[in-house]
C-alpha cells in the first residue's frame, strides 16, 4: 500500500468527492446562516456531528444527489464512516487551532491518528477532514484556551502558528500535503468576540503500490 500526494486531474468518484468536500466547506463561509450556525456550534462541547451535518447540507446545495449522501455509512466491507459520498468515506475530527500548541505532538497524535489508521486499514480511499476553529474573546462551554505556551501571543499569531503546526503534523503523518480551507470569520454568539473557522482536508488515496 502507498499514499499518493496528488489528485489526478481525470474525473473520477474519489476525485469528485474530494473536490466536492473542499467546495462544501468553502460554501459554509459563503453562507451567512451556515457560518453563524458553526460559529455557535464550536462553542459547545462536541462539534463533529455539527460539522458532518453542515457539510452534508452544503454538498446537497452544491448539487450532490441526496441518494449519494449517507451518514454513519459502511463503505466497502467494514469501514464505518462519518459521512459518505457514494463509495467515498469521509472522516471528521474536530479540534481547535491552539490545541496543538498547548497539548503537543504526542497528545495531538493520540487524538487525530486513529481516524487516519481507520481509513488506511480499510483498503479504501477516504477523505480526512480536521476542523480547527479559533474563539477570540469567547468562553467555550467546556474548554479553556488559556495556556502559558501562548500567553504572550496575539490571537492572529496563535492562529498562524497553530495552522502551521497542524499542516506539518498531517503532512508528517500521511506524507500528503493537506488542503487548507479558510472557511471564514464571524461574530460569536450574541455578537460577542469572534470565531475563525479553518479546516484541513487530506485525501487518503488507496493504491496497491508498495
């Protein structure tokens, strides 16, 4: 088995699904109602389900037939995916842009690596989406983002450093350059603070080449 670093320009189910997911996440930032929904969702305890559902809705709006969109779907013989477009599995993992700076690589690997291994072990091509929002002057309902590692940094410095760290981590773990989607920025719930939404997308293409 090997992973390839490039998406083929030729049309195909996996390629189409990959570009559709990129387009759907981009569309969230272009849809004010969707942006507000996700800005609120990321202040809650767990946002993976919200990301999956919003992405599925945007895929539908972009013209992907509803019959091809499946939630908690079995792809292939045993891969249980968060979402599927036809025969392509899509796994989501939610984090926050500062977590990798606060928790370090070992904890980040423990959190993000299992879904990579899940796809690779399935002998199926799959798409891995890692969402890394940032809350500025907003309290999360469960987590604190105050940490000595970033105490002297501005929110923008934290975001840039965190995004770079996630990009490097995902590249190192998969040997594939992840695609960064800068979804958008909006005011937080009740107009307080701001929320920046970013995501990385990794196309894990199965091949039979060792």
